[in-house]
């Protein structure tokens, strides 16, 4: 199991940030972040998703992630993929 962390800018007073996403061509759910920045400035936001798919058959460094924004506020900075440790 892996954790995918998205770091992004949250636009002031904009809500319902969302995108369709897939891993190695397999559709995941819609990535949905309901809250936006409550201030009058952009905010830096970290948001995590758990991948329950097995990446051991594929080199995890070669995994293909695809994001298709469904909102105009989808502002990516970076993504980080880490194994979940028990």
C-alpha cells in the first residue's frame, strides 16, 4: 500500500477542487478537496490519497500518474509517493 501526497496552492475563496486521476492506466476515484483557502491569499495545502493497488510488479519509480482537472482551481506543485508503514 502506498500514500500519494499532493501539494498544491489553494485559491482564496474557491471550493471543490477536483480531478480525475489514474495510475498505470487504471482509473482511481475523483480526487476531491472540498475546502479552499479561507484567507484572502493563496494557501499551501497537502492532501493524501491511499493507493491500495499493488505496485510491486511495476517499478514504482516508473508508475504513470495521470491527472485530468475537473475544476479551474487545480494548482499542483508536487506529488510524493511513499510506502505506508504499519
